[in-house]
């Protein structure tokens, strides 16, 4: 593959990730507990479907769900706990809802960014969903999650 083609593919992947970050951030604001959580999960599945199409990697929804769960749940269970905590906080009227929505929006965007970056790198290295090793990806996921939090903050500041 030529360098220009690799660069174009990488830029397309970044655009796909960015689009899904915005969607995750917006869905995180949904006032209904667990609806937001399920919506973000759907967005993340779609993100990986789009990335797999970009890199010509076969997509299997059931395998991908397991990959996301093992990547997020195993190494960064605090992120999952934070997402659940944020969605549950929305049950509390008034300040609870506002805090929960803001937190869920940020965490959703950061998680989506990190998942996208992990799989982009994996696909660029020639990997598939069947060759993905969550244990090897956790450190990079953690780095990308922190980067994603910064990006989510920048997104929110644009709308203030």
C-alpha cells in the first residue's frame, strides 16, 4: 500500500472516530438512566463497524461486543464504574441530573475516543478482531482515555 493511501486511510479513520466522539458526547446527555449507557454502546459498536470497513476487516457484532467489554471492563473498570455512576446520578432530580449528564457525556466521549484509537492502531498494524489481545492494548487504551478526556473537555468548551 502506498504512503498516500495509508495516510488517506488514517485520516478517514480519524474522521470516523471524531464523528463518533461527538455522538457519544451527545448521547451521554440523554436524561434517561441506562438509555444513555446503551446508546453509547451502540455508537461504539458502529464506530468499530465503520473502522473495520475502512480497513477491510471482517466485522462480527458478537465478537466486537466481547472485545469492547474485555478492553474496557478488564483494565479500566473505573471507567465502566464511572459510566454507571454517571447514569445512575441522573435519577436524582436537579443537581444530580446535571452532574450525571455532564459526567456521562465526558466519559462517553473519552471511552469512544480510546476504543477508536486502539482499534485504529490495531488495524493499521494488520490486526483483526480475531487477533486482538485486550491485555496488550490496555496501557494504550488508558493513555488514549486520558487524551479523550481532554478532547471531550475541548468539545464542551466550544458549546459554552
